[in-house]
C-alpha cells in the first residue's frame, strides 16, 4: 500500500536540505551565531547594533537603495555591484541619507521608523540564498519548483516564504534587541508599583526604543516575546495593544492590495490569563481592532483623528472582547474591562491621516455582570 505524500512536508525537507540545515530552529540558531560572531570580530556588539558595519563580510552592499516602489524592504542580488543589495522604501530615509551620507558620517538613528528593523530583516534573508549554476537563488523558490502541480507549487512557495519571514523576524529582533540585555532593561518595571497597579508600559518602551535604537513596535514585540517565554516578571492581569492603520501584512502603504485593505489593526497584543481557568487566545498580528469590541474601536478611531499636539496621552476604561478557551474546549467569547492608559505615537500629517499609531495598556478586569 502506497502512503499518501505530504507536498508541504516534502517541500520543507527539500528547503532545509538546500540550506544544509536539520531543522528551521537549527538554521535560525546558526544564522544568529554567524552574525553575532562577525559583530564580535568587528567589535560592534554594543547597542545600537549597526549591521552595515559587517555587511560586506556577507557580500551585502552596506548602503541601502531607496525606492518608493518597494513595499517596505527587499533583498536582491545586483550583478552590477557583484553583491546583495538591500532596497528600502523612501519612508525610511533620514536627513543625513538625503544628504548622501552613509555609513561612516551618519548616526545609527538615521534610518527612520522601522527602517533599522527592516534593514536587519532583509540582511537575514541573505542566509536563505544558495548559489546554483553561477547565480544566487532563493532556496524557497528552488524547493517549490520541485513540485510539478502548479497549484500545489504556489501553496508550497507561500508556506516556505511565510516560514522564512518568521525566521528573519526572529533573528533580526534578537540581533537588534538581544534578550539578555532586554531583561536587564525591563527589570521589574512590568510588575506595577505601590502607587499604581498599572505598569508604565509607554515609558518602558520609550527606554527600550532609545537604548537599542528601534521603533516602539519592535520594542514591544521583543517585550511580548520575553513575557510569553516567562523570562521577565509582569503584572498577572497586564494587557497591551499596539494598533495602527495597516493591511494584514503590516504595510500602511496606499498601494496595499485590495484583498488586504487598510484598516485599524492590532500589530502586537499581550493578554493575561482570563478568569475561571480560561486562556486568552493570542490574536494573529494584523487582526482588525473591532474584533476587540466597539469601545476599543471608537477610542482608537477618536485618538487617531484628534490632531491636537497636546492630546497625546490619556486614561481609558473600556469593555474588551476576547476569545478564550479551556484545554480541549472550543473557543468562547470572554468580556473584560481594560483600565489603564493610551498614548498616541508617531507624527500625523494632515495630508496623510494614516500615519498615527496608538498604544493601549492597562489591567484587564472581569466585566461586571
């Protein structure tokens, strides 16, 4: 009897074989080790880490190329340069970059917003290329091409690309914000103080962002991971939401695809254990904010539309709708109240109302009957 073949499993095995890796975790660990070893040799491990200092060691041209047509960032091989080239969207170009200064004359902060993380993310993609027939090719494309059925080939390619994106996110985050240093910065600041039960999440993210020179959302992703892995202590009912105008993939570009329309979406979420032994289901990044209830949507909408420069923070007391579950049970809806604060991040322009981002945080309490 012939056993059924799992096309995706076969594609992943072929993919890992091309990368000479036993598993995704093995390749991720190896890539991180290679980057860290190179940073140590160049004495460039102190935050903020600047990967352009070691780019040439991995055949990457240090200076990014800015192009408004690029969604956020991409890595390509340039035959003209004879090396890999990181292409970034124009929105990441800082003042010194406009003046043509790179990299020695510029401060590490000159890549704006998420630019440093995007640069690091694309940097890590370099380790997913293989040299075949005198050309560089992405391992995921080569692995998918081995599947004869066009429909299955596309599905395998999408799955392998998603896997690669996830690994690049993890490695880039760990390079820019190492977990061992992050734990020291966080300390007990997420536990809450004697005067208030609500930790000052906004101030913590500001400190992390400044110390590691990363965006607030990059800082929060690293904090969320530290909480999820129980390497830092936090208030047992702490709840954090980071929301912005974007499509499901995190782009705020007006050229986003119609399938994934722009909406106010949660990019990062931290939720506590729900009452009664329930576990709150982690929402996927990019979930529309109305899934958390009408009050959350109304608050975020009003904050994003308020352009007064002196109205950047405030208090909140909101009904929040969550999806929770018991082990081996189906998902059920759970209502709670979020009492805490909000902060508007970024600089909104009158000609681009979708620039704003909002941080919500507080203590999640059971809803009154």
